[in-house]
C-alpha cells in the first residue's frame, strides 16, 4: 500500500506552487497553448501572425532546486509516482476558491496514475493542465531537468554536413565510463557522440568557438584550469593521461578557436548557440559541459524551420553567417570574399582553418593549452569538483570547493 510522506512538507510545497501564482495563472489560461497559426502558403513570406519556425523552450534544473520539499517523495524510489500523486491529492484543501473545483483537480491527478481508478470522473482541460504541472514539479524537484542535454544528443545524431558550437564553457559532458562505473542512464557523453558522428559521416565538420579563459570568477582558478586542460585534450589528445589516450574529436574535421574582440582583448561569450546543417538551432543560457547541462540552471530555445532552400533554412543560415562574421572579424559586405565564403557552413570551416594556419591574423586565437610563459599554472580541480553532475553532486564536494575558493580569494 502507500508510503508515508512528510505531510507538512508536501503541504508547504503545494502551497508555494499555488501562491507563487503559477497554478493561478494556469487556471486563468495564462499558460494555455496558443491557437495554431495559419500556415504560410508556398511561395509566400512569413508575417507577424504566421511563420515557418517550430520551436520549444528547454530547461536545465538540478535536483532539489525547485520545491525541494517534494523531492524526497520520489528520489528514494522513482516507481512511487502513484503514491506521490496520492500525497498531492491529500493537500488539495489549500487550493484557493478561485481555482476550479478541488475535486476536479483530484480527478485530474488520479487520471495521471499508471492505473487510473475505475470510474474516475473525466476532469476538465484546465484541471488536467494544473495536475500535469504539479506532477511535473514533483519530478523536477526529485530528478531535475536536462532538456537541452537530450535535445543536443538527438540533434548531433542527425548531423550530416557541419556543426557549429559557440558557448561560454566547453568540456566533457560525462565521466568516462568504466566497468565499475558505467555511464548512468540520465547522463549523455556528447563528446563521444560528436566523435562517433564525425567518424560515421565522412563529410561532417565541427567548428567550436569559446572564450580563451573559461567563465569562472576569481577564486575558482582550479575550475578554469580543469576546463582548459580538458577541452585541449578533447581536440588534441594532449596532455595525455597515458600514451594510449587520444583526442576524442578527429583533428582533420574539427577546428576550435577563441575569438578576439580587439588587439589585446579576447571576446566574451555569454550565450550558447549550436547550429547543425543550417536546419536546427539551439540558443540560450546553457553551456556545453556537464555542469552546464545538468547542474547549472538555464533556459534555452530550440528551433527548426519548415521553409528550406536546398535543404537549409535561409533564416538560420543568415543568422549563423552574421554570427560567424562577428567572431572572425569579417566585414558583413556582400562582396567581401570571406563573407561570401561564410554563406556555406562547410566553406566556413575552411575559412576558420585558413585563419588558424595563419596564426589567427589577430582576429581569432589558436586553441589554448592553458600554459602562459612565465606564469605557473594553477593546479586543476577534479572533474567532480569543477564540472559536477547534477544528480550525483554532494554537500561534501560543495564544502571543499567553497573552502578552496575562499582560500584562493584570501578570505
């Protein structure tokens, strides 16, 4: 039969959900699905009321970061969803009278069980939306959300021509699995997926743009040192832990560079953009590393376009072209040879490689190995400390990182 949960904590969590206006807004259809826009006729241009893009909002949330009081209900045993729904229904008495009938919401919650009760009344559409949001919050609290991780994993598997990644932070997205510690089902090794896809598709090319110095605050130099060493090894295979260690990403079809804003000043990048074949795009606040896809909170948008020319979206292509021109210091002149070259994703790869072979020409810099002449490098922290996994991060590790940061900052 059911499992006993802390009723007071659940009551408080549901109360917060309701009186933070989220559920009230749902009841007022403020989050209702918009009407489907009129399809754009073939040969016609999109307007302010009709377009050709399809998209979705993605979230990255670590466990326990939203309505943490609900987390213990599911975190101990993910199979207890039906019991958890029972616990939620017991707390419906706090719902304000401005919402639909409480019993209607209880009926909606019951309908979401793996085996809905026999004779359960059909709930209203509004009650179903509210019930789904409550269950979603329950799951998010216990396990977090990693929408962007899964979106990127699927998109990489479909890449055929090129992948462009621009991100504030770039390094491993999962620990290397071993016999004793296989890759958990909630993790995704995107670096391996990139390498495997490059091996499988001979014409595929990968471009990576990120700041020279990782985006960590003063006091966290050990984290920055870890990321710099890890991303360098991913592209070059050096410094190698053992003679058998190789770069994950093949160097003949992978280029990585750091953009330069103006002489002596490297560009900052604060938004992640991933574009694949000028057909698919992700843009938002996540970062292309394990902590950025499982631990640090962020929101992203993923977009595809139904209006294609020669298999590519003109809108996504023009956005990528303008973005790359800014990163490479190329004038946005329709007759400039380099800007013409950026029209095509694979020719963009060739342009980046040409610039790097010339030392960057003051516009971009070679992939940094973390070494600066005359300066003793900071010892890197471990992967679990610098690039944590949202599901397995623990309090002891957090205390160690805080102590190191305080020491480095002289606190």
